[in-house]
C-alpha cells in the first residue's frame, strides 16, 4: 500500500524510471466528469526537464494514454487506468553507478531493503515516478474547480535567494512567466544568477515552494489522526527530496505569544471569518474556510559534478562525480508536483466531507 494515496479518491502508481512505462490507477472518481486533456498535458509539461540550464536534460514528451475509465472524454465511474511511456531513458548513464552507494541517494537503503544490484535512480526512487501523480492531480484539480477550490504553488526561495513577500502581495498570474516559477521579476533575476554560479561550480541547490489553497469550505479534515494538515504533510514529505513542511505561521509561531498568534473571529461578508490567518486555514485539524497556505522545503539535488568520496559495494573507498543528466535545481519542476499532491489530498478530504454532510 506504500504506492497508494487516498481512501475515497485513491491513486495507485507503478513503474520505474528506466522501465518501459510508468502509470497509475485512479479509483473513486465520479462518472460524467468532463476531462480536459490539454490541462493534463500542461501540468505534465510544467514538470518536465530539458527547457532550462538548471534542469535535467532528460526530455520526455510525457504523452499519456488512458486505458480505462474515460469514454468520449468523460469519466465512466470505473477505475481510470493510464500509462506514460518512458521514451528518453538512457540507462547507460547509470551503469557506472550500479557499483557504488551515492551520498544522500537511495542506493544503499534500496540495497539494504530489496537487495537490488542496480542504482536506485533507475528504479522507483527517481523523481520521474511523480509524473503519474501530476496526471492524477490534474484530474483532481478539475474536480475541485467545480466547487471553486483552487490550488496555486510557486517558488519562494532558491538557495540563499528568497522572495520576501507574503502570498497575498504577489500576482500569481505571473508565476509561469518566470523560468524559476517565482512571481517576482527582480527575485527571479537573482535566483537565475545564483543558479548560474552553482552550476559553474559543479554543485546543486535546494529551495522552498509555497502552496496556497483558496475556496476550501469549513469542515475538511478528520481528527485525531486524520487532521488535514497531517494529510498534507504526509503527501508533501512523500515527494522526493522534501525535508520540511510548515503551514500557517509555522515555526515562527514558536516565538509568538498567544495574544499575537490568535486569529480573532469576525463577521465579514455575512459569514464567520478570522481577522488574521496564522492558523493557515486549519484549526483543530479541520479547515475553517480561510486560505490554506504552507511551505515545502527541498534539499539540494545529491547528484553533483563535484568529486565526492563514497563506498562501493565491495566496501572500497572511491572518488567519483555524477555524470549523466541531473538537475542543478529541481525546485521549479516541483511546483506542479506540490499542486498535484495537494489536489489529491483535498479531493479525498472533500469526498469524505460530502459523504459525512449527506448523512447528517
């Protein structure tokens, strides 16, 4: 079950980075939903590499084929099966890596658990396996938009360069105009200059993605162990290279007093609202109707061209550098993944909310 996410709206993924194809099965989608294939293709393209100097040169077209569950561009109510062929894999790039345990990679842990003799980068540990999640997330977003729920993510920080604005101060319509998906021209320029230096040195960089969910009604989430923020955190921490998650005021709340942090209730537009939103749209593990916002921290890509020392499978100390096609910074490519994972969690939670409300 570790390759499945969701309960009422459920996705199971399969495939390896260097296999014939990757894909998934979506179960629990209602019948009659009109599927916009162009929106799916757009989100898959946003995740792809090959367009910028800081992303992997692997240029998969990410064409997709539905095997079941969709007829005449409408869902049938049955399981939606789909595949995404792997057309630009170069397994030979990893042949020299099969014999070593790369620092901060999954090579050793995959070997310890599964006894595999291949580099984990060829298998299920690759970021490529999140393409099916992006496809499923694009369908989930098409479900949520019917209830006026929107999900938008952007790059807040790359390395030491940070966008020093809160999400309410930015124009989200400019996100895709930026090569690094940062909705600020000056910060974008600084991030690109920073990444040029990092690439020249043979190194890599991490960063932070901010995600904002608007239009979520009060009532989503299930205490005690099904809190909405816990479900979002689990989904985000399941993304490769994620090292941290914070929602609302996050870690900054630790230095605040109760009177500073409390979100006072007010009446606005004839409904109960909060004057501030330190809670990040979630209180007691349940959405309160305000914007849900959170940050996701990504570590630097461990595959770098700088020489590193490590241990091979024969317990010898060796020196190596990572050849092949690797990201200098994969944070901009992670933006659609964060959106997709959020959409999967929200759709599953929304279905539970609707089922519970109908029973009352």
